[in-house]
C-alpha cells in the first residue's frame, strides 16, 4: 500500500478528520510525481544542451509577460516553482547577461529587473525544448479527458476565489 493513502492505521491520525477518497489521493500523488519527473527530464535536456535551467525560464517568462520589466514580488506571483533563493537566482541570471537590474526611481529602495535581448533569446530557446517536452508527455492525456476542464479545475484548487 502506498504510504500516502494509509492514514487510517496511524496511531497519531486524527480520528475526527475525514479520510480523502483514495482516488483523490492517487491523483495528488500522480500529479506530484509526474510534475517532478517532467521537470527533471526538461532540466536534464536543457543542461545537456548547455542552456539555463527551467527555473531561469520561469523568471524570464514572468518578466517578459509583464512587459519586460518586473519587481521581485511580481515575479514571485508568476513562478511555477518555489521562490527559494530568488534574490540569488536573479543575481546569477543578471550575471549571465539575461537580465538587467536597476533601482526604482520612485522609492530608491526597490529594484526592478528588465529582460535583455539575450534573455529573450534564451527564453525562446528554452521554450522550444520545454514546450516540446510538455507536448510529448501531456498530449496523450488529452485523449482521456478535456484538458481545459482539468486545467480549470486545478486552477480552482490553486485559487479558491475563482469559484
């Protein structure tokens, strides 16, 4: 039995908490395993081609979606990955010439990051690989159900205010 589904046999389990439907637990486990496996595969392919990691793509995409300039707090809102060590990552991306940092004129304390032309090229190049991997691994799921309905349902999990 998968250890994630066997909550009823735990001596420390809260007896008043409802047990989730095993099929829902199976979906949760499969989503997380698939996400991790796909991310590792894409990162390996990018690394083998000498390209920046997928987390850098995420940052570059966020900035580009916001008109090419964004504050760190805005970038965090868009990230698909955990924003741990974002400041360090932004410095590394800047050192690679893919971003340019500047001080915000209004308050002189905040920084904004602007994607450079090289950053746009890197993001586009990474997307060619990333997008192809998504298509290869996720296209078969579209034969099983409506992908947009699943995406909408998952968005509601991510943001309950969408109900």
